[in-house]
C-alpha cells in the first residue's frame, strides 16, 4: 500500500502565497499540501495504510470478490476503525 501527497508549503512561501483554512477537526483534509503534515496526521495515515494492507492480504488469502457490496462495506468499516484508533491514541 502506498499513500503519496505533495508538500507545496515552501514553494507557496517563496512566491508569497498564504493559504488560510477553517476546519471542523484537526485531521480534516489532512494532509493538504499547503502546509507540512503534522505527526498526528502522519500517524492517522500510517494506521490507515496498515489497516488497508492487512485487509488486502486477508482478502487475497480468502479469494474474496472485491467488487461485491459486502467487501466494499467491510473495507470502509476497516478505514473507519483505523481512523478512530489513530484519533483516540
């Protein structure tokens, strides 16, 4: 699993652009590319990638069809669990 995102913060600073935002929670839209990624956001992404990879490996072993409604639901539930774990820790 791989999660990539740009960090344009130095470029924006060089050209004099400041991005302002209003968020409902600290991890909303993180990472966003306009500022360095916080450790909290990195930890949440790390948990998400690890959980997704574990789901992928388990699905591969069982030969589950990835296009079924139930597999999409379980994948979404896995993402939600990973995010809740990273926020609560």
